[in-house]
């Protein structure tokens, strides 16, 4: 078992969907960083659901509590402990499904892995609820990165078969958290809301794609051969529940290109080398090349649907039918945007410290 991620900026996640709390321990954060509860709360609030947009009616207060590592508005260099309490839980919804693994969920694999001792309520350790800890860590990481002028953002670019056409970073920065789907494209948002509503009425769900961007990333971040920048980013993003695919820059489309089409030609601009295009997504040889980092995460449809599905009873070894009740998102994508943003920030923060870009005491 491993619930930690990172080398110098290392986070350890704890908690389960219906346990007393969800939290994170951050070790290795530089001392002297000006940060307070409000800074972290602002990021956590971006993860809250919008029921009118087909998201869960489980509304947690998610009031951030700082347990350690921050004193009088500054990090001390000691481990930072952060948590939120679980309050709006209805565990009885899961009692009847205890031995009926939900298709598409980790219920079956967790049952096998932990011999049936795992907390099955609300998906337990494998619930999207656990990502609130990742967002708290991301809030701290973003603050650290701001010292080096690095900015991280993410946005919804696809839900179902509806795609956004917005790629302008200024528009994304301005619009993404002003609509319920975290999509910068207003026209696409309207169409996305329609298909989300339709899927909900049919007892079904939808998936989509989130694009993450990092601006002002200097060349040189990454630790080949095995701790490559894209390798660690992929690891971080695939740790997010429901993420099933990751691509960088032109992604899988490179398989259909020629080298003359895919290569990012290099020119001098403002007395420094830059690439004319960004098919590499800001990474070459596992090392940042100075271009904006661009990564996309494919999010699967919410597994919990009300349609009847086949499963098995792992206790009686019999076939069974299951129709899932409870409070679930029709589409997980919008609430995962801030989580993608956070894990990119955590990864970049670790590499920035490893490269000496950010000092261990911030003054």
C-alpha cells in the first residue's frame, strides 16, 4: 500500500468517503510561505457540487482545518496537516450493496485486495470524496509555485460528444470557474448541460475530458530516466478516481502524423529559444522545454447509475441484479477539474524543489 506521492514535496492522503474526516499531510513545503486557511478554503470550494448541473446533492461544508505546519500566516517548515470533516453521510444506502460489487467501481477489486475488511460505504478509500485532500495539497503547491511565477489551470474541454473550441488561456482564466461545468466555452456549456440532463433522465451517466495547463514553466524540470516529468504527471493524474487516460500535447494523434508535421521547430524569440508549435505539450525527453505544459485527462462516465445491471454476490457466489440508489454525479468531469489542476501543481512543485528553482526558505 502506498498513500504518498512526491519526493521533496511529499503528500500523504488519508480518510474514506464515510469516515470521520478526509485529510492530507504535506511534508517538505518550504518555510516562510505566506498562506492561510482562506487561501486553501478558496480552492476547496471550487470542488463543491452544483446540483442544478447534474452533480450530487451530497453537500459537505468542507471547512478546512489547519492542524500543523502553518503559524501566524506562514509555513514553518514542519509537516502541514489539513483536514475537512465528513458530515453529510447516509451510510445505510450501502448496506444492501455490501456484497454486491457495483459495476465500474473498485468494490470488487478492493474486496479481493483487502479480504473484505475495506470500508465499503460510499466507495470508501476509492471514492471521489477523497480528492478533497488532493485539492488542499494543491492549494499549498500553487502558492509555492507562485513564488517562481508558475501558474496552473484546468478546464473542461469535452463532455460526452460535445467539445469546447476555446483554447485562449486568458478566456479560460476568466471564464472557467464562472460556470457550473468548469468550461470556458459558453455555447458548448449549454449543449453539455442538455446531454447531462438527458442522461440523468435515462438513469445513465457521462464522461469527458479535462485539459490541464501550466504557464511560465521553465525548461529543465524533470528527472530522467524514470522520474520523467510526464511520467510523474501521468501517475499523479491516474491516481484521481475515474481518470482512465492521459495524453500530452498532440497526444495519440501523433500516431497519424509524419515527423515533419509533429516536430516543434525551434526559433529565437525575444532572445531565447522557443518552439513554433507545442505538439510535445511542453515536455521533451521527460524534461520541460519552456513551452506551456499541456496535458489532458479522460474521465470515465460515473459508474453509479440507476439502470439495472448484472453483478454477483461475493458472499453467496450467486448472480445478482443491482440498481444503484443514492446521491451521485451524472457527470464527474466538472468537479474533477480542480483536482486535475491540484495534482499538476503538486507534481510541478516537487520538481521545482528538486531542481532548486524554489529555495527551502522563502523570504
